[in-house]
């Protein structure tokens, strides 16, 4: 019976301190036996020589070559990504809680200021105050500025709409669905990773 290995490569992997990248660091595998799986997981697919922060590219072909060298009689079934981006750091990443706190405050201030200006500019450009006056005249027959029976519900509904749209109340989610911001961040990260992988692939082709 021929052993079969199913190999799922991660799009991105972070390697901290260790300079030897094993197959288990950049992929998830399953095999016909536990012994075979453990053996393949420990195989080294990349050895980093320079002790500095850098990005490396490991292709599915690199991984297959390493496996075939040690286990020539196995059938390998690749799944998922064909390239994996390795971000290497020789030292553990340091996170300052104070710096993170001030960064959050700064981002909140910028978002709040930008949103406020955008809402005000929208209302001025569309003459929203006149629109509310016109609606009030249609329903009440009286022309008056700043009709409270419309402006108060509008002022209450605006933040409620924002909360529902962003699916967050403070740190708590309203539903389990991802928020629009989470979706955009994931799309941005995926595009960044794809761009870096393409760039490293081009460099690798020139070196071959």
C-alpha cells in the first residue's frame, strides 16, 4: 500500500527566533500513519542564515522536493496555496502597551474627526436642513426652521445606524458576522501578501 500525504500550505507564516523552518511551520499535513506525519512535520524546508528581519518565499515545489527526498515512495496531494510567505524575526516582537494605547487614541480621534467632517459636509452639500424643513411643511402644513420632531429622531437614528452597520457596541459584537472593517482589513492583508509573494517570485525567477 502506497502512503498518501495531503498537504495544505499556509499563505503566510511568522517565524520567531528559530532559523530552521520546518514543514509544520508553513503547512498542515495529514498522512496515512501518525509516524509518517510526525516525520514529515519535522523536515526542514528552509534554513535562514542571516540573523535579521526578512521575508522569504517557500513554494509548494520546495516542500514537495524535501518530502520526496526523505520519503520517495509517497503520494503527495497538495491543497490550498501554492506559495507561502515567511516573515522571519531573530528576536521576539516587543509590544508596548502604552504605545498601543496612544495609537488607539490617535486612530479614534482621526476617525471621529474625519467622520464628523464628512457628515457635516454631506449635509451642507445636500442642503439637508432645507430638506427637513420641506418634509415638516408637507406633513404639518407649517413652514418652520429646525423641526424638532424630525431632527431629534434623525440625531438618534444616525448613531444607531452606525452601530448596526459596524456590528459593534463598544468591544462587543451584535452578531457573529464579521464587521465591514474586518472584511476590508482581511482583503487588504490578502492583497499585501499576494503582492509580496509575486515580488519574491519575480526575484526567484531572475536568480534561477
